[in-house]
């Protein structure tokens, strides 16, 4: 109880003597061990008066009051042990000033703490190693920062008990700060994870040993790899920190000695975007990087966005990053705008270099455990409640070996002191004892053993170790070994390259490739041509069937009334259009240039003449219906088939004149259109230059305007006639509505087809589309005109009966308007006149059927 009260009263009694104390308020758990009192726990909220920075001073009173107590604590709030004196038979405690890197810095090394604590437990349990002593670790978190490392060191130096050695840190910046200062207190530092090349400088770090090799040794392996695969151009990029810069400067010297070109050397503080863009501009394919894992995430993200990861690129980075480091963000400023999937693709295949972190499992180590047993025990220890906050860290193995380095050195020093019969013992070490420091330093130089991380020995304080090369790959391939969620392979196994055929080694630059060009003619594939020809032939057979029907039943009343001569003209025009489908699909991929040129001359004639014959005859029949059904004053009208054929002939002559002038003034010839080049999928470094031969002529645009203008006027006239007779209901003129439907279909489909064909560039697609429109319009017209006649012939072989109650209505007949102008008294008279007109019309139709043999219609209408 007295010791506890002494601790709690320190801040009050000696507050005036403590300077630069960082005020912190936390809740800590105190455990007191005293020979006079039983062990007990108390929780109290106190101000941390033991966290002291440089500049701390204390009075003689303060030192005197602490002579009865030995304090051991963790800055992070771990237990504080208070001990008055050693019980008889108990081991003497030796305290090791220990440092780790918690989450929030450049590297999270907190997972090394359980491994090191396990090492001290194993050492303390041995009767042949320091049998009279017990090693205890006092921990401070350096956060992987030099400033935090210095603060943690002074916190331990000015706090009891006296520490006999320093273990740590695992990160280079705090290790440099600690080792550069600790020797003034005659303390030797054993670092278990710091790889900075600067720590090899004995002038600034005279009493430093480390259980890892310096980062510069990785460069020798990298040079060996560059030579192995014949890479002569590399780029480097590093985070702008001293230890990364020194390692990269060493790499540059080795590159120069190896006659390897350094295309660019980049460094950055926080955002590597500009540096990555410059590496891309320099066409670097082999990239070497040194940086912490948080900035490595940014580098890989920017590299992914610039397209310099994956196939054809090799990244050489450090190999001690955390498992799946690319998915973790420790600070808000570390958040990147790449998804986890993109990052996984970016880092896939990168090569890491690091010291061996596990020895051969078959070799028994100094602790009498193999590396496999070490991993099993450590994982079990991590399940204990006090260790749940830690994750497995591969560098725990070097921390475990670091603890054994200290133990073996202290054991040998104790024997030396005993042989000398010196009055001084290990527990008598003070910060003013250079003699014992020199003894420790000399013994450390000769320490050699098989650790769990590999063979341990030193040269000038640096570990002589084995360097391993790793490659990050998705999953573990055959022959690889998995441990701690990572995949490893022995050096004699070949590396694999992303998406490389036959594991071809990536080049260190974009090669100077000779591109060959091959002209490839684009045309209509033969199978498409034959399919469309088959459809056209089927249409031709259908047209011939209708022609046979029309000739056979030309005297049947229903067929006779529809003018079979004009029907024959429609069929003839349709067959020319069907022929056009076949001729228009011919090009010089199927026939010779001469045959193709001849096809160019013929196909415009076929389509244009076929259109005039088929639709000109249809429009003529429509015009006759219009003339018969839309009269205002009754009079005799004679409209014969010969007159209608004359109309068709006139349209035909106009078309022939236009086509003849076109043929004479601007004859058709072959031209070539060059397409866009594309890669040859079958031959490397070869470009395909597609081209297509087509028919053209001079002033082709103007000729098309003339021809299409003529056809357009014809279609407009046909639409007008179809609209005017839309309400005609004369059974004798039985195909008037069907013709109107055909005209509507042709106009609509031709308009849509013409517009879409203007935006189609591919000749095959254009041919399929236009030919399909033509086939559909022509076939639909034939079916619309002839199918009803076939049905009528078979249903009424003698002709369909003519009803006397049929009426004629048309938009141009204003009977309703005339009726409104009559008075009510004259309405009956008007009705009588209308009935007489109907009777006269029907008599004229009957006479026409009896008089003409060719389907001519003579209508006589007289006024009452």
C-alpha cells in the first residue's frame, strides 16, 4: 500500500520539478507486487506523469523516493509493476526497452509484439539460458515516425527501471532516431525490422545491430533479375523519405555499373500522379519502387488508371507489405478512387523482395522449435484475449530472433563477468557504464545461430541473411507454398508473367515493330448472295404462277373486270425487279472485273424499268377508277385498256430517255473505297487495309436526283389517286382498294428504306437491307392484287353477282351539299333523280361487260 501511495503522490510532491510533461488522462490498471503485501489490482484515473520528453529533470528528492521501487510500464496503458526487493530464490529481472509500430503509421508492426513476448517466455522458461535472470519487455509505440520514436526513447530513459538493452524498432525512421541517441546512454540497439541503408553507417549508429538485412541487399537481387531476363531499360520511383532515397541511390549506382539504362527516376511526397504519367511518357516497362504500403496503394491506383500495369509491365516493389495491403486504408488521406477489383488487377504479378522470414521447417532452431511450430504457437497465442487486437505479422519471426539475440548475448556476458570474478553483474548495469556496453557490443559481433527466420550472423552490425524474391499472384499455383495467407516459391522455380503466351518474358520497352499492311477486299459474302438469289427466284416463281392464273382465267368476270392486260404488265415489272436483286449482289469478289462492270450497267435499268412497268400499270388502273367514280356531271366516258397501256408506255419512254442520257453522258465505271485499317487477328504486327469496289459515274448525284425525282412524282400521284378512291365501293372495280393498299406500302417502305440506307457503310449489310425491302414490297404487292382474285375465282366460277343496291361515294361528289340547298318540298324529287342515275350507271356497266372482250369499260351517263 505504501508503494502504491508513493506512485499516486509523485505528481503532487514533485510537480515543480517535472518539465515538458505531456498531459494525458487515461484509466490504467495497476498491479502491485510486494513481499509485504499480497498481489491486488486497483483501477484509478490518474494523469500520466510518467510520459516525459527531452528536457525532463528531477530533484535529488525524487531520485531518493524512487530507490524503493522498480517501475515497468507500457505507454499505451499496459500494467505498471512495482517491486521493493527480490524474494529469495526468485530470478532477477532485466528490462528491455522495446518498441513497436502500431496502426496509423506507414507500417503496422504491432503484430510483432506477441511474437517477441513469446520469445521472452521461451527464454525465461529455459534453465540453460540466463538461469538467474528473467527478461521483461517495456513497450512503447513509435507509430513508425522519427519524432514519436525519440519521444518514446526519452520516456523510457527517464523512467525507472534501468533498461539494459533496446529492442526495436521495426520501422526505419524511429529506429534511426532511437539508435542515433541511445548510445549516449551506453545502450545497444537491436532492430528487428528496420532496413534503412543509413543504419549501416557506424559513424552515426555505432552501437546498432539488426536481425534483418539492409534494404540495399535487395538491389543486388534486382540487378540479377534484370540480367536474367535481358532487361536494359528501367524506371524507378520512391517515396520521398531518407531511407527510401538512400536505397534507391544505391540502386542507381548498381544500374550504372551493370550498364542498364535508367530512363527516369521519380520521387513524390503524397500524390504520385505526375510521376506515374512521366513514367508512361518515357515508355518504361520495368519499374522499381521503394515506399510504404499506404503510398504503394496510391502508386498502383494511378498506374492502373494510366494503363501501365498488367500484361507487358513488371513492377518490383518491397515484399514486406501486409496481406492484401491494397484493400486497406489507414488514414482518410489514403483513400483512393480505385475499386478493390481494379487494385487487385493492378498489383497482380508484382515482384517483391525481402529477407527470408521463415527458415527451412526441417531445421531445429535455437529455441528447439521449427518454423512450422513457431507459426502454430504464435497463431494460438493470437487467440488469447489480450492479443486479439494484434494480427499475424511475418516480421514477428525477426522480432522473435531479435529477442534471442539479446538473450544469447546477455547469457554469454554473464558467463564472462563470472569468469572474471568481477563484482559487477548484469543487474548492475547503468547508463554510465561504457565497460559493460563494450562487452555487450563485442559479444554481439560473434553471435551465430539458426533462428526461426533463418541463419543469424552479423557483419558490421548488419545481418548476413538470405534474400527472397516473391511474386504476387491470384491464388497459389502448383508447387507454391502457402502460409499466413501468402504464397511463396523457391528461387529455382520460374516466374510467371500475366497473360503471356508460353510464359514469354515482358520487354523493357515498347519494341520497334515493323508493321506490314495487307489489302483485303470487302464484298458481299457468297452465302449471302446465294440466299438473296434464292429468295428472288422464289419471288419470280410466284410471279410466273400469278401470270399463269391471269392468262387462264382472263375471261372470268372478276379477272376480266380487273384488266388482265395491265395485270400482266405488273407481273412483268415485278420479274424485272426480282432480277435486279440477283444482279445487284454481283461484285468482283464473285466474278471478274469485266462481269462486275457489266452488272453495274444492267442493274439500274432493271430496277428503274421494273418499277415503271409494275407501279405505272397499278397507278393507271387507279387513275381509271378515279375518273369513273369521282364525276360531278353525268356524261358518257370511254376508258379502255389501250388508253391505260398508252399511259404506261409514256412513263416507260421517259424512263428510257433518262437512263439512255445517263448511260451516254456519264457511263458507269468501277471505283475503290478505302476502309479503316485494323489489326490482323491471325498474324502479329500486320494491319489489314479493307477496300471495296463499287459502281459510280460522273455527276452521279444529279442523275439520281433526276431519276428519283421522276419516280417520286409518280409515287406522289399514286398516293393522291389512292386517297381519292379510298371510299369507292363498286364491286365491278374490285381491286381498286387493293391497289391503294399496295401504293401506301410501297411509298412508306421506300421512304424508310431510302433514309436508313444512307447511314449504312458496310456493303454486305447495305445489300441485305435494300434487297430485303425490294423483295418485301414487290411480293406484298403481288399478293395483295392476286390473292383476292384467286379466292374469288374459286368461290364464284361464273363471276360474282352484281348487286343493284350498290352506291358510289367519293369526296369530290357533293351530294350532301346539294341536298342541303333544296327545300323540304323538293327533297323527294331529288331522291328520284338519284335513283335513276344509279340505274343508268349499272346498265352501262352491264353493257360494258357484254360488249368488250379485253376488259374495256364504256360508261354512258346522261342527265335527266
